[in-house]
C-alpha cells in the first residue's frame, strides 16, 4: 500500500502529466477561444452545450495558479481566454452587464445576473491580478462589487441568488464564494476594503447563517437567514469543510478567532458526512440526520482542504490531520480519478462506488487543483513558524541543501549523515538580519531512487532546522523535489518535473506561498542546475564551490540590499 507521500506524488503527476494537458487541449475550444463546458468519457468535447461564465472563471483560476506555481506557463492561453470572456459575456445592453451563459455560437443563452457566477468572476480577477498586476483587473472587480453590494445584496447581509430571483430562499453557497473571492483579492492586491468586505461576510455567517443548536450550515434560509421551519432542509458536508478552510484563511489574514465555528462545523460533518472509506457524502438531513447515498468529487476535495487547514492551524495535531488527509486523498484518487483516459474524472458515484455521472464537468478541475495545491503546500514542505500574511513582498535568500548547508555525502538521509558547512549558520543569520526570508530548495532524487522515503527527508529537514535554530539561524521554509526521470519508485517518476532544478518550480512555489520579491532575491547553489533554476525564476544565482558559506554570502547579500532604494509594494515583480 502506498504511503501518503507517494499518494501525493501520484496526484501531482496526474495533474501535471495527464489532467492539465488534456484540459488545455481537448477541453479547450481553439476556434472559439473558450473552454468547453463538459467532455464525454472518451475525452471528446460536448460542443453544443451552453458555456457558463462561472466555468471560464474557474479555468482561468486554474491556469493562473499553475502558472504561478511553475507547473506550466499558461499566460498566452490566459490572455486569449480572458479577451474572449470579455467579448462574449460582457454585454452593455444587459442592466448588470454580465451574462450567465452563452450558446455554442456566442449568443446569450441565459442573461440572468447570478451572484455565484459574479463571485467567481471576482475570484478569477484576483488570480489574474496576482499573475499580472494590472489595475484594470481591480477596476473591473469594483464594478462587479457594485452589483453584488447593490441589487444583489440581501437585506440581512450576504447576497441573494440572482436577478430575477429563482424563489424565496437565500442560499449560503454564493455568499461563501464571495468570501473566497474577497480573501483572494486581498491576498493579491492588499486592499483594505477587500478585507473589510470579508469581515462583514464572516460576521453575517457567524451571527446568522449557522444553525448552532443543530451544528449545521443549512443550504436554504429565508430572507432573514433563518432556517428553522423550512421543511426537509439539509446541509452538505462538503460545504462545512469548505467553510473550515475559508475560516482558517480568513483568520490568518484578519487575526479574528474562528476556533469555535470551525469546531462546530467539523463536529457534525466528520461524524455524519465522511464514510468509512474517506468519501464525503453529498448531503445530510438536518433534523433527520439521514445521509443520501451519493458522493461528489468536490466534497472529498473540500475535506482534503479542511484537513490541510487544520494541520496548519494546530501543528500539535498535524499528525492526526495528516492521517485523515491520507484517507481522503486515497478516496479521491481511487474513487474519482481512476478513469481512462487519465486526466478525466467521475464527478458523482453511489454508495457502492458505481459511476452516476454521464459526463465530465470542466468545473470540477477547480476543486482538484485547489485541494491538491493546498495538500502539497501544507504537507509537502517544512515551515519553522506558523504561516502569516505578508502584505509587502520581501526578498529571499534561496539555498541549495547538499553542498551548501551541509557537506554532500551522496544522498544523506539521517542526522548522522549531516555535517554542516562552515559558516552556514552565520550566513543564515546574516540574511535574517538584512530582512531576507531564508528558503531551502533541494533536489532529493534519493527518494525516487529508493534510498530514502520522502517522510525521512521531511524528518531530516525538521532535525536540521532545529539544529540551526539552536545557533540562532532561522530557515523559514524547506522545499524539496523527490521526482526523477529514472525513478525506481513509479510514484516519483517524471520525465522533467517542474520542481526539479534546473526548472524553477520550487522557487516559484515558495514565491507564491510566501509573497517573495524575486527581483531582489538571490540563490546560492553548488551546481550549474541551481544557477539555471534561479535564472528561470528571475533570481540572481551564484555558484558556491565550498569553504565558508558566510564569507561567500556576505558581499552578495549586502550588495543586493543596498540596491533596494524603495519599499517593494504588493505584487510588484
């Protein structure tokens, strides 16, 4: 049986080798310049289906996230798709400008003004701005907010579903994704008004939307956000888990305590909403407690995100959440992703694991990417301090490990294999004193070759970090790449993994995770591949040939710091 690290590696390969290439090829209508709504189970497009704006926005997020992550540069495709989105969906003749969907010929199919869709439009704009800090994205987001906070605003907070209204209910889902969009925009642009919006949405959730006596977040409410008295009301465990991730992210960005609400959401959703194999069930009756038999892929994705969020929020319980995440990832992989051709998925299965889906919706890729990226961010690196939002980019000193921090003894995997290079601790302390983050980026093909497990690498990094910390040398994060094209272990076999230097993936991943200013960063490595990786990431690379690391690093660090004449604002690059 594969361990958690091998499951993560297989999922990473599924995404980078199979899913992403398939969806930017067969999933993209090259003649129209937009993504297809769905594929069939042979991978063929269902071309006559209407195209929803929400799906295009989710795919733009996917492309932007994976470009920033270094998996694949999708900028040209993003630019083309975004131009076509504006051309096809933005209609001046509509009172609120944005159409819900268009037909296969580009004509309006549904003109309703939909809050769920507009929330994803803001979310996409946040990620487009993160990729390319263009003020036009922010201006357009503000236009959309004017609609969401005007005609679509619910009288007691949050938003109504749409105009015209489909019925008399309020639903939590559009408000949830509006909070997600506000947080993404705040992380992208650092604007106080977006965090203020998130605070209002959170307050409404905590005061009105939770049915506390039932430990449930109802899917239907009346116009005052009351759920009692609505017959056959239900909650969806996947939405409980989605809110857990959002609340933890909101807390990290705002400092607001969310522990009580998180515990409430998890208490019932984990008890009733996760089956014995780790799948999230689709829905549960609030008063009856009776679950439906079906499972959706997105619900299990959201449970994986919740496990990552809880492991990050409570490091003392990280082992427990890691075990739960492993069960969820196995369920996701075996229950939904084991499809031929690889890169497709089953969106819905019954209680026996039989497929209920009749096609493959493009909209699910957002959930898979989000969940797998969070799983990797939390469980695939070592952090020395709890994550904190940095509104201003900071430079970093990137260090290779073997041959730079420690003497290279050929695949060291245990503490007794480690001898620190002279001056390593002093160099790290110097970088800290000059305002640098210190980040290790290390190829570790010994994992792929079977010399050590990935868990051993992570444990060794914890040990090395502790020894350096005893010397006053604080390494902010440790990243490693366990993949190799000649891997003995199939899970780690990749022809040219985007994280493996000379590729820039680890550097770009750290920049995304930690808001690093690459223009004023530097990398020290002992191989030419380190310097090439730095160059590909837009970082100054320097080749260390041994001796004393402090003496080598001191003039480099001080030279770059004196060249920074003005503060670096968020998302300059």
